[in-house]
C-alpha cells in the first residue's frame, strides 16, 4: 500500500515549521508521520498536545516496553521500528527483549518479574480495553496508581498512533528497525 496522504514538504507551514525543525534528527528530515500530520493544522496541534514522551511516572525503559509492545500488537511496524531505533538502546533494552516485544510474551526469560507484569498489563489493556480488578492489583505490586494511569494512557495513545500509521499506509522510515530483524514476520507480540 502506498501512503494515502502526501506529507507536507519544505517549506513547511508556519504552524509546523519550528516543531518539525526541533524533531528532525541532525542533518535529517522529520518523520513522515510528523510531516503528514503537518498537512492539517488542527490535527497537528492536537496530536502534539497529547504526547507522553516526557518524564512521567515510568522509567524510560518501562515507557519503551509499553510503546513497543502496543505498537507491535497493533502491527505498526512504522512506529515500533522508530521507537526501537530511536529509544531502545537508551532505555537499556536488549536484543532479546526487543524481539520479545514483537514476537514473545511476558513469560520470556528476558524479563524481570516487574517487566513481565508490565507486558501482561499491556496485553490485557490491548485485548480488553480495560484492566480488571485482579490486573490492577497485580500492577500495584510494582507500580503506583499514577503509573498505572500512565500505562493506560500510553497504551491508548500508541494504539491511536498505530491506527494513524497503519491506516494512512505510511512508508517505513529507511533507518528504522523492522519486525523481521527480530524474528517476527508481522509483529503481534501475542
């Protein structure tokens, strides 16, 4: 499938110019996701108004586990690959853990007990769009209520991002990781 909406090109619209310049890697272009969003001012502004890539109630590693797990379950190779290439190493994720986010499960030996719980929570949220009382209680063994709230929000936000990247047929970033590099044909992590 080819992209369904052509991304904005340089010169970018005034409302997007500064943010796109900040988000572009040194000497590189902004992500296709971001330049596609820049085609509509309202959607561009709303998207960036909901971001959760700041310091929150989760560590960088916990946040990246959530994002990679949810985007893999949604089959968003685009977003999963961007996060693997951009954040996995900084977050301290091993190759085995990255592979598990897209083709394994919480029982994989690469995860600590806390990380296994996090994977289970992501899987439950994705499958049921909620956390039952037992799941919530299980999560409280490792996470505060605000951290569990953040996990719910991250799952929802990155499910939305996955809908956008998949639904618009965005081309994969040339430099981003691929599911196949980690042994998963189509992602899924189920």
